[in-house]
C-alpha cells in the first residue's frame, strides 16, 4: 500500500521506501515515515523545496498541535512587513539581509515539505527570526527607511513607528496608519486618518 496515494502497487513499482506524508503533517503535525510507491517517493522528492502547501483557514488547526509552527507563522508576518522596507530600499544589501527562499517573506501561509521539517527541528524559526532582526536593524539605521515610518495617529509623539513592531504597534486595516498599542487600548478608539478621509 502507498500511504501517499492510498493505492496498492506491485513489487516492481513499490520498493517499500518510506516518506513523511504531507496531509498527515498539515492535518495532524505527524511526521511518521510511511511506505510509499516509487512514483510517490519521486514526486515528494521533486516537491521537497517547492512551497506548494498553503495553510488555508480550515487547515490552520495544525497551529494548535504545533506551537512552533504557530510562532513561525507569526514571525513570518513580521518579516513580511520588515522585508518590504528592505526590498524597496536602494541602500539595502538585499542578498545579505534576505537569504531565505522568497516565499518565506512574501506569503506567511505557504510552506514546502522542507519548511515543515525545518520548523519541527526549530531551524526555520531561528532562520526567520535572524533574517527579521537583520531587516529591522537595517530599517532603524537607514535614513531612507526611517523616512517611510509612521508617527502614531493617536498621540502624535515624535518617535517613528513601524508596522513590523507587532508587540507595540497596531496598524489600521483600512488606511494602514500605525498607532502605539498603548494608545489604542486606553479606551474607545477611532482611526483619525480614516475619519479625515471620510470627511473629504
């Protein structure tokens, strides 16, 4: 029996090679090596580094089974925001700052089989955090990037804030203005920029 295709194969087409099964990983965070046919083995090997697995809403229950994967996805969201500054900066050394495969900083829900395996080992989280920290350090020290930062629309203090500062900054879903989290949680809150746009 091929556990990937769910079909029986003859001994010529099935040599009892074993592989992890993507559906078991996505649904149960189960990395058990199961017997697969030669065709399935070759297919899984050819897809090993391709980001073909997208965690849709109904598949995100895997985050309850793996805190590591949930953390990886959270940090990828922050990396996506910090990487946007680096990608648009003419002063940034993009090859040094963004050594990761492109999908890791452009779509936080796309994974390859290799990504799942590296996430389980803890390696993926380490690599993403390292890349995010490098991007953040660049943005904070680069005059061009700092010029694209935000001033809190609630308190208008002079400090520059960025949407990738997810633990202390909130971004409006409509107009993308940024606010200190502490300013938003003080009481009833309306986005000042959205109000100004509506009044035009």
